[in-house]
C-alpha cells in the first residue's frame, strides 16, 4: 500500500519560514520524481517544485529564490523549505510521487499552510 504522509504545515506570519516533510512508503522512493504541489481555495492545484531521483530540481517562478526542495533517499523523505513566506502562499500543500516507467502517480492527503499578513 502506497502512502505519502505530509507534515510541517501550520500558521506563520508573513516573512516567516516553514519546512514541510513527506515520508513515502510502499514505493521505490529513489525511482520516483518527487514533487510538492499546492491548492489555494477556489484555485487549481499547481506545481511548486519537483526533484528527480538524481537531484535535479525544478521550481515554479513564484517560489524561485524562496523555497528549496530536497530529498533523502535513505529516509524516503522529500522536504520543502519555505522561506520569506507571503500571504499568497496560503494553500494546502500536497506531496506527489511519479514514476514514468510504471505510469504511477501518487498523492498525499496534504498539509495546510496559512500565512498571515
């Protein structure tokens, strides 16, 4: 059974920082592209950042220079360090695991990040 369990969300003031974690089980973690997505109320889910098994990263323009994605293939964990948070970063953040070879695509249940002004 595949599980992606996010943690680290919460309430923070604008300019603050949070670190999200996602622990994966039931998949070959090192073979997956891991990503963080977010969905704000009334908006579509959007990519925040992704990281390949080899550590190549990709960021949405709206988080470049503020957020950093990383992974630990031993702990089966992907992280999202979020700095200089803005009220518009308020959303539910979801962890995602993709494997193109197996055509698999898994989601966590999400963790809420609220940034107050």
